[in-house]
C-alpha cells in the first residue's frame, strides 16, 4: 500500500515537471544583466522559439528610468516604437519577421542607464504564429562602479591563485622527474673499460 502511494506521488511529480516545462516554451532574456549608472549600453534581447509555432512578434516595454537612443535595424523585422509625452521611447515592437522552432534572434538597442543604482525590470511579450502570447520579465541591475571594480579585483585574485597553484604543481612534477632521472642514472650499471 505504501509503495503504491510512493509510486503515485512519483508519477505526480513527473507530470508536474512536464507541465511546468511546457509552460517555459520560449524564455526571452536581456543582456547585460548588470551595468553602471549613467552609462550608454548596448542591450541585446535574446528571443528563442522552443515550440513548433514560430515567433512572429516581440514587444519590449522599457523601464521609465532608461532612455533608448537607437534600435538596430534587423531585416526583415519591422520596427515600431511607442514614445511617452516627452518623446522618450517606452516600448519597442518588432514584427514582420519569423523565428522558427529551435532558433533564436538577437534584437539590439542602445540605451542610457539610469543614475540611480538598483534592479530594473523589463517586460517582454513574445507572440507565436498561432496567436499565443508568452510574457517574460528580465532584470538589469545597475551597480556602483566600486562594486564592479571590487568584483573584477576578486575575479583577478582567484585567477592568480589558480595560476600560482598550477605553477607549484608544475614545479613539483618537474622536480620529481629530475629526481627519478638522477636515481635511474645512479643505479645504472657502469660500463667497464677493457684494456687491450
């Protein structure tokens, strides 16, 4: 009885996993995920199609704190922008193209980051040929310069530690090989010279 319940709950977990995986049919993302305040940054919106139905339209809603300056032309996609009352781009729509199943497209644009540090959310809508719409949220973290420099310094320190460790290992291996060579040469029988 107990084994039967465990099997049923196991199948339930498997079915739940399959259902959840089918919901994630085309997860869009935005790069870079981290940048500096007030910096002009080239952002890349990655849009994969992971279903049989091709992606035919992509809509990106820009956070209020960002200023989009330019959007890269990407034929055959037609570009439409929606601007606020100040003339700032708040939404970018790409349509007229097609991203087939198991393919992806990269949409690029140039934007000025906000002055304030923090996490900002971009809203993405991905439209399939059959009319289905998937919505995603991407995040960009604006961090102070000092945090970025500290992170890079820590990465450099780790790389130096690995390089040092590898160097010591190489020296140890070389020393061991030299020692083995000396022992072999000392244990080798010496040739005796014959007198005529």
